[in-house]
């Protein structure tokens, strides 16, 4: 789950830095899809592990 958050943060920071340092607008369809995928996967993982929390006990 942490990897998904880190991936999302890196994509957003990268797009902001590229947009600020160049005249190129880095928030295109590819960047948006790279932001949407980790959010969707985090939701899917949350639902999956909440339904099976009795299996994943210490």
C-alpha cells in the first residue's frame, strides 16, 4: 500500500517539476492515468484486505 502512495507522489512531483522548469505542460493523459491507477489499486486493496482480515492475523 505504501508503494502505491509513493508512486502517486513521485508522479505528481515529477509533473509539477517538469511543468515549472519548462514550457511543457506535463499533466497530459499519460500523467493522469499514472495518477489514477495507484488510487484505484489502493481502493481495491483496501476492500480486499478488509474482507479477508481474519486470514491476515499475526
